[in-house]
């Protein structure tokens, strides 16, 4: 929900979730906290390698949970909560609730304009989805597919198409158009 809210305000964000030991100490001034340790270094290195806008969950964060709840990670992958890459990193679907809203829309429970629907996360998801699409389209319009910023938006669009599927992605495009939202 936080990522969705940031994207709705046109603030591209990404993060990495890792797990492990780290320490917090005061610097020599005694006023500033310094954070260091294996988990932070792992998260930093992973974030530097990512080429998308979103939240990445490293195996160090989900392996302990999976050990206690076998099969959960794959079950959530099947439900499109995240995409599990070959390196066992999870890419979190920021718009996972779109599926439920899509089904509600199909049976007529959601009236237009969608911005007035009473679920507070719904407008954020649509505005965040629209922001990512608009940015990718703007880069495509100037034939920019390879600058570092453009790559992040284009890769995020490919991820969303993959995780949401064709039908749900097209619905997201439709409802984020002027007049519908």
C-alpha cells in the first residue's frame, strides 16, 4: 500500500527487503545514527542491481518464513502476489488487489468514476498504475528505451504485464484513462 500511495503521488520508489543482523551506533558527534551490517549491505547491493520500480524480497527475508510454512512462497507466487525469479528473489506485485476489484467490476459492484469508489487503496493503485504507464509512454515517445531511468519504467511495464496477465493489465489501462477515473 505504501508503494502504491507513493506511485499515486508520482514518486517512483523501490526497495529491497532482506533479513539478518545489523547494528545501529552513534557516530562520533553522538547525534547521528549509523546503520551497518550484513542485511543492509545485502539489501544495498541488491537494490543497485535492480532495473525496475518496485519492492524486491531477498531469499534471506523469505527463507526463514518458508522453513516454518512450507509451500507458502510458491502458493503466493501462484496467486500473483509476487513473481519468483530464477535467483529466488521475489518481485512484489504492487497492484495485487486489482484482481479482486476487476472481479467486482465485472459483476457490477463498482460504479464509474472509479475515483469515487469507497476502497481507499483503489484510487492509489489506479493512479500508480497510470503513472508508471505514462512515464514509460513518455520515454517511448522520444525513442528512449535504454537510458537508466527509461529502462526502469519499461521493465516495470513488462513485469506488470507478466504478473497481472493480459486481461487484467488491459483493464488497468482502460480504467486509468481520462473519463473512467
